[in-house]
C-alpha cells in the first residue's frame, strides 16, 4: 500500500490515492492503525483522495481515533500540493469535494509551498455560549466551519491546561456531535495565539478550521480586525474575513516522505 505523508504546520496526514484509496474497505480501522505514532506511520489523520463527480477530487479524512471529519483546513492545503507534485494535475486551482461542501484551493507560491483556501462562510455562530464543567462556567463562541468549534478566550494560553480542559469540553453534553476546542489569547488587533484540542485527535500542532473559527469569533466579538495572524504551536496562518462573507486561509503545505506499508 503506497502512501505519501504531508503536514500543514505540523498537523500531519497520511495520504492514499488512486487504486489504493479505492481499495480501502474499512477506513476507520485503517486510520487507527496507520496513524499510531508507535506502531504505525504516525499522523493526526488519514486522507483518502477519491474520484468526484462534483469537483476535481473528493477528500475524505479520518482522525487518528477512526472518526470521520467533515472537513480539515490543513489537509485541504496539502491536497493541491500533492496532486501537483505527483503529476496528477498541472492546475494550481483545485476544488475539493468534502462533507462540508466544495472547497476552493489555490497554490499561490509553489516554491514556498503556500496555498490559499476559500474556507466558506462561518455558520451556526452562537455568542456568547456558556457551558458548566465541574462547577466552573466556560463562556466562548460556537462557530461551524463545516465542523464544530468552541472558541474560548484565555489570559495566558501557554500556561493553560489544554490537555485537561480540552477533552472534557470536547465531549460535553452541550455538543451532541462533540466539538473542537480552541483556546485563544488576544495579542493585539491583528494577532492572536491559539492552542487547540481537536475532536478525535487531541492536541495538534495546528488546526486550519480552528484558526478560521477563531478569527471569526474574534471579529464577531470585536477583539480583532478582519485580517488576523493566528499563531499556532506549529507556526502561523493568515486568516482574512473581508466583509464577513467567505473566510480565506493562507499557509504552507509540506511534503514529508512516502513509502509502502502492508
């Protein structure tokens, strides 16, 4: 089984495409096996690239726990780089079919692996939104980027116990489909620091949909302007929400290695 590994700011994925992707019968179980960092290839998720009747390619993504995600911002940046690098296309503008709808991508700087993605409009926003946890109330903003997010502002994100509070909020009864949780510190009008607990994957180095949800929450709460640098554990993403219509995300997509696995 031939695979290729990519990462977007340290958020890493195992890619399967062509006949290999089509032959996968149990992608959830395969994701758990391949993503294991001790006994497998090691990744935050498994990406299957499949034929599409609606777009250039259909992207299915499975978290390291086997659950299927509707969408993944970092993986969506890696797809066009993979298709171009592997010679499957010469186009630099690729449309992805996802469970969250069509996603438009564009390679804007091939030399530096920079990809811009139209992430669509944030939806189902709720602010403020409060949940109780062990006698403490957590108030934030709910935003859907095709997948659910709960964005919480904190004073010192570096010292915040993401590994303790994140998994509890993920499965809170207020979120019937579980949720991604972003913990955000406002640095200035144009810059925020974000750490994330991803639904189905835990702490990751970066989350593209989470960065977009964070920018939307910050704009809606009048904490930043519409152009926001989101500083993640793995690096920076540039998020733009002009006119509060579609959100645009720009960041790197990096090839790691490829090989064969049984």
